[in-house]
């Protein structure tokens, strides 16, 4: 078989319907849109409109609440911190704070602070100082011989 012999399966492709090309085409004059009305005009999108009946999305009850002043933390996993230490992008001998994480490129921006989670393994002895951390992350760092202090713990 050669490239120029490639064909689609018979019946897999249909020719495009050419609308509004004279009475002989079967879709001439109004082009299958019927007579008058909003949908016969161009530029009409009536998504979710149910002809005046209350639309489904308005009939369903509202649930939940989005807190307007919620905090968004930049999330870092322990495995990634270890990977950056192994790559030499973070110095494990010095105390690692949020600015060091940003400088290394591990975190793009601080947002409302940086939160450390326990995904992955950490083997280096590190001193971390961040805004927040999960309990399992604190345990994992202490197990490796390091310390993890959070701003929340410092405030108490």
C-alpha cells in the first residue's frame, strides 16, 4: 500500500450540505430554516432557553457557598522538595523558607502562603519554615531528622 492509495472506508465521509443554492438542490430559498422567526435569522444562540418555561438551571435549588475571603495556598509536596535538593537547586544545609522555594523555581508565586503536603519521600535533613503543613508532612520531615515550622504554629 502506498500513501496515495489511502482511502477512507466507503460511507465514512459524506459530502457537505450546500444550503441555499437554488430550488433544485432541495435546500434552496430558506435553506432548511423554515419561515421567519428568531431561529431563521443569523447570529442566534438560544442555549438554555425553554420557550418561556422556567429553564432547568433556574428550577434547581441553589446549594453551597463560596467564601469571598478564602485563602489560596501554593502547594508543595515533600517529594518535589527532595527532588530539587538532589538536583542542587535547593541547599538543604541552610534553612529553607518560602523565599528560597520561590528562588529555586519550585513555587511560582506565594499567594497567601505556601503549604507543604506529604506526597513523596524526603530523605534529607531539612529545616523548613512555611505558612502551613499537613500533620503527615511534619511527621515525615521530623522522621528524616529535620524540622518543619509553620506560621500557624508560630502564631500560637
